[in-house]
């Protein structure tokens, strides 16, 4: 049973809240029924860990040897190569933002983006990713973290050869591993 609000100021605030709700509910509706919707309910730090586990599981399912990182300079070892993993859900503007990219000890970065009913993935050599990323924060300390801003519907030319679909990312990963041998 709904309770009646009698205070005029709370009635005003409740009315504003109701009008704002539509802006937020429409985003939730886009994800309704998605197997990835639950991820959006988690804090960003947990989302990153979830992304790492998704990539580790996907790589293992594709028969790559995946092990935990020996230190904090990378996220995983895939076939013995040091890998940084970045994860993003699709933003309202239709783009992925792969954040907190740092100049650390890894050979390549895997960027996994999920939208309500699709996924996109790129396997990018570290130097290429770093060259195309932009500083994430301003100020003196702004140069230590970068991000990649990617539109899955309009992928820039430099990025297209490193994946897009999961199948293309698999091919890119396989090529990187073969070059090492």
C-alpha cells in the first residue's frame, strides 16, 4: 500500500524524482534480458575484475594457456605473454571507454566491450595502444593513466586490424602468439 506524501516540499522533490527516473530507466531497459545486465549493477572496480575473468575464461575455452599474473604489472599470462585486460560496458553514447591504461610491464592489451546483446574485443600490442590512447586525467599526474575511446560501429582504421568481433580478436591473439615463436 502506497503512503501519501503530505509535505509540499517532499511532494515537489518526489515530482522531480519521477521526471528524472525516465532518463535512468530507459538505459536500464536497453539492458533488460541481457546476459551482461548484472555487470552494470557492480561498482567499476568489480567490473574490471569481472572483465578479467571473462577474458581468462574465454581464452581458456579457446584453448589458450591462461595463468595468473606473477606481479601487479599485468593482469594475466596468456601462452606465457604478459597481458593487460581492459573492460567496458557500452556507454549511453554508444562507445566503449577502456580506462586506467598504464605504461607497465605487459606485451599487449585485450580490450573487451559488452553491449546488451553483443560483445567486441581487440588484442592490441602495448605500444600501439599507448600511442593511440589519451590521458585520462588532467594536471601533473594526468599522464600516468590513459584511456581508449572506441565506437564499435565506427572503428578507427588503426584499430580494425586488431579485432572487433570475438572471432577477429581470437585471430589477432593467435597471430601475436605465433610471432613470438
